[in-house]
C-alpha cells in the first residue's frame, strides 16, 4: 500500500522508517513444450499414450507395405488364380508370385538405368522381356514407349545432320519394338526418299553394289516402293548382260563379281546360277583328288579325279585339263603341282594317306 505525503512526514517526525514496498513477482507463463509434456504424462497414465504408439507403428507398417505393393505392383497379381490353381500349395504359389513381381521390378530397374545412359536397344529388350512375363505391366509399357521415342528422336537428329545409315539403324530399332510408332514411320519414309535419290545417282554411275544396298533398304522400309523395285530389275538385267560379255572375253573374275551382285538381287535367278557355275569351272578350285602316279617308260603320269568326272584323268607334265596346267609330278613325295591358268595361281595336291 502506498503512503501519502502526510503519513510519510508524520513517520519521519517519529523517527520511524517507512516500510519498503514489495515488488510484485510476475507470473510465469508455461512453455508449449511443457504443456505438451504435461499432457503426454497425463495421457500415459490414462493409456492414451499406448494407443498412439500402436497407431504410429501401424502407420509405419502401412507405409512399408504400400511401398512394396506399389514398387512390386502386387495389385496386379491375380490372387484368385494364385490361390486356386497351379502346382504346389497355395502358399508356394503365393511365394512364387511375390518372387516373380520382384524379378520384374529388378529387371525394370536395370532397364531404366539402360535408358538413362542412352542404351535404348537394351532398354527396349528389357521392357519387352518384362512384357512377355506380364503383358499388363504398366512400368514396362512406359519404359518401352520412352525408349522408342528416344530412339526416334536420336534418329531424327542423325538424319538432319546427314548421318543416314545411323538414322536408319535407330529408327529401325524403334519400329522393331514399336511398329505403330507414328513419328518413327514418318521419319522412316523420309529416309527412304533420301535413299531413293542416292540410289538413282548410283544407277547412273553404274555403281551397282551401292545401288543394290540402298534399294533393298528402301524396300525394307516400304515393300511396295515400285521405283526401288524397278531400279533393281534394271540393274539385274544390266549385270547379267555385262557378265556374259566378260565371260566371253575370258575376264572370269570380273564376270563372277557381276554374277554375285546379280544374285544379291535375285538369289534364285536361274540364268545367274547357271552362269556362276560356268565361271567357277574356270576360276574355281575344285576338290581335285590325286588317285595315283604311274610311270610309262620314262614318263610319269598322274591319275587325277575331277569332281564332275567318273573316271580319273591321266595327265603328264605340261598337259592341261579344264583350266589347269600340270607343272610337275613328284613320284617320291607323291605330289602334283598345278597352275590355275586364268588366275595364275599355283597349288599342289597329294595322295591321301594309305594310297
């Protein structure tokens, strides 16, 4: 209680010291953590704390279970089929289903890594392998779609920069696994148009090997492309005509090369097959067999069996047969040395062991 001025004066006259005023102690405000701690202690006494702990544990279990359900796509398992049908007990089948889902998840992890490092071919193979295990796997479908898109985009960049072969390889990869890819098919046709222009240039220059390669690539892209097909027909006709002329001129190696290119266009062409057989009689090396060496007077004769003959030929040094010339006959070593006339190659044939 505060004193008035008169009261203070009176007390001073009496020699009494006025009482000191006591300072009011401010009331302490409890902290939020203290309130929470007090609530938790109270709740523990009532059993509430135990219930909250159980709920937290159940939440953690639910989160972990949800992770495995989503990551392994356990919701895709046909539980009715697993439990009711198949070899083994239902527990065995259920365990196998879990392992299968884990195997797919591991494969897709690898596939995603392959995609991220740019190995689109392996990513597509991995996604396809998973889809063969489960045609409804959404993660595999997504990976396959992403890898096909990436391969097409890479092919487009290569095509724009003039890397036609690389572009063709990448777009073909995409279409191999995603045949209905719209952008991939459109890009494939653009590449085919470029190849056709180049093939026509090769045809005018008589560069038949390059022409054949590019025209056949075009037909792989578009089997109904008549321009490419007509180029191949004309090239085949010209190759065989030139091969005949070279054969008559005894330019057997050049003639054979043209025949080989012709057979690239039409492997079953009877005319090309017949001409090839004739040419190889002159420049081929058949499996000649030495059947023996005999001496008549002072002259040595070799008995040589040619595949198309039923009887061995008797030849001496200097003789020619078909496209071969006998250079020497060695009765001691039982070896005959021959020259292939039109290729100027030499080789030797000897008796088989025991003859």
